[in-house]
């Protein structure tokens, strides 16, 4: 690292076959710093209810680093009584092949079929050119978090180090850019502008993911309520924060439930309880 450089930390998450394919196509010469496995559980009917907005039935296992996987294995064992045999097998298989890869014992894993009930999550760090990479992803939703860092001379003895801006998980970049004001005077000429540009581009990737969700939601609302209808939650319009957050799945589940109702209100605006 040199004074004036821009760095990027990324959190990526997706269906295992898809995210490994992206890695092979765009980042095959890089290794994640950490990997974790998630098993997705099917939502039972009452879990799909809007009365359960914070309920998350999925199984999240401890992350592995390049030198340690024991905690990941133990977390799978701890939850095994609540999992089916195929779920346990999937979690252990993904843990093994992921650790062999990031520890250097094996190559980039290759899966011959999709595993829709599982997710792989990666943490990685690299140069600013990683922004070019994530902008090319066909599915921007695999980017779950990103943090831009500026390299400048600091500490005693003086040495180059990274000052990381607050991690972004959506299009809102206000907090991230506000933090830059506290140290931009220590940066190299033009570096602050480069940091802002990287933040803007990362926000653009999240904007693409948001727009995809908006299009999906608008289509579903039209199918359920008819053209020109709007959906309200306790009298409040759905916001970008709701669409980016966990509320999105709850809203979609509620709309699915409306489709199955035998009797539907003929007029008026339906509401979903948050």
C-alpha cells in the first residue's frame, strides 16, 4: 500500500453455484479473507405472516478464515438437531470445500448444480478496481456490503495505513461521506475526490439492486391489486429502506397470501401491518 491509494472491502453473498461462477469469471486470482455458510429454511405459513416481521428461521454458521474453521464446524454441530440430514450434509460439504479453497489446500470450488437452500458469504479486500468488477455483476444483489478506504501516512512511527469509511449496505451514502470530512485534509492531492467517486459508484451498484426489487414489487402489486393500486403499511408508503431491508420479503409474502384468499376486498387500499 502507498500513500494515496484507494482500497475496497466487500461482503458478497449468494447461491453457492452463482457466486462461485462470478468469482471464477471476475476474481479467480483473489482469495476471500473469510467465508461463511447459511442454510435457508422454508417459511411456514405463520412465519410468513406480517405479525412475524422479525422472525428469521435460517441457520447462520460461524465464519471461517484462512487458518481457522473449527468454530464453523462446531456451530453446525450445535444446530444439527434442528436440521434435516440433507441440510447438515450441505452445510458440511460447503464448509469443507470453502475452507480448502481459502486455506490454499485446494482450488476454487466447482459445483455441478445449484443449491437454492444455501448461501455462501465472502469477505474480501482489494484495490479500487474491485468497483469495476462489482459493476459488471449480472445480479448486483450479491453485493451485501462495501466499505471504501483511503491509504495515507499516519501513526508513530509514520507509515501508510487504511482509514475505512463506514460500511454501506444500501444506496444511502450520507453517513459514509460525512465521515470522510474528518480526515480528508490528511489525504493526498485528489484522493478525497477519488474516494467520493468510489463511494458514488458503490452506491450505484446498490441502486441497481434496489431498482430490481422495486420492479418485482410493482409487478406483484399490479397482479394482486390491479393496475394503479398502491400498497400502504399502517398508512405509510413503502420506502426504499423497507424495500432494501428484511421488510421486502415480508411484503412479498403478504402479497402471496392475498392471492390465496377466497374473499378479497373489492375496493379500498389494503394495508399490511409492520
